[in-house]
C-alpha cells in the first residue's frame, strides 16, 4: 500500500489533543492521523514491504473503507490503526495521542477503552458464554466482575463509561 498524504498535514510533528473536538472553532480535529506509516515484515532474508508510507486523516463521524487487492496491505494497516501492531516507521495519532511507540500494556488499554473491533473471524472464547464474551472487555476494565454460573449477570449501566 503506497499512499502519500491524502490530506496534507498543516501541523508540526506534535499533534497533541486529548479529545477530538473543534480546531479553532472550525473543522474538527481528525480522530485518526497517520503519517508515512511503513510496515516491513522480515521473513528470514526476505523483506516484505506491506506499507510504504501511508498518510491518512479520518475526521469524527466519517465512515472510511480501505480497499485494495489481496496482499496490498489492508490488514497490516488495520492492525496498526487498531493498535494491535507497531509500525516499522512513521507516526500514528489516535484522538491526538501519539500511539505508534506505546508499550504493549498501554496499547492494550487504548484497545480496551477507545477502539471497537468487528473481526471477520469473530475471535470469541469458546470456553465462555456469549454474555461473558461481551462482558470480558468490561471485566478487564474493572467495570464489572466475572460471575459464577447461575448467578444474576446484571451489569448496571450506571457503572459503564458510555
Ligand atoms: N505476519 C506477516 N509476516 C510476513 N508477511 C506478512 C505478514 N502479514 C502480512 N504479510 C505480507 O504483507 C503483505 C500485505 O498483507 P496483508 O495481509 O496486509 O494484505 P491484505 O490487503 O489484508 O490482503 P487480503 O485481502 O488477502 O486480506 C502481503 O505480501 C503478506 O504476505
Ligand atoms: Mg487482509
């Protein structure tokens, strides 16, 4: 995937904004900004250049489809913007936070609190019920507790952060 500056950036290398909002009362801040993202897989002595510098901005409320032939790097790109993987180089800002070089635990926290995934192969835990699978992110976030079989599984909406 090679895409250069779909929207050129007018900001410096530091794009620090705690939440998406309005910039100078005009256009909202982009919720996703990637700058020259590169992903290279090393397979033995072979380098696979999956992403060769992808720059993109996505604004709040936008719906974006990433399309391309098989092997063009769609999953590699989704893994990066979903905070599942690190880029080889380049920057990624999520809601203004520079996340491309965060530690795995911090990335896990962002995935838990800020990102929703719908995987092609659902990635459910077969040993757990559908309800527990749905509750699991909230259990990890400390919002509710795993319950015993037969126990009332009520989760109070007042404890949820949304
Ligand atoms: N973990 C990996 N290790 C080595 N090479 C990889 C890895 N993941 C992807 N690749 C390679 O990177 C390139 C991009 O793959 P990627 O899976 O991102 O493409 P894709 O657009 O999602 O393809 P598809 O439409 O088939 O899902 C391909 O050449 C692929 O073989
Ligand atoms: Mg794919």
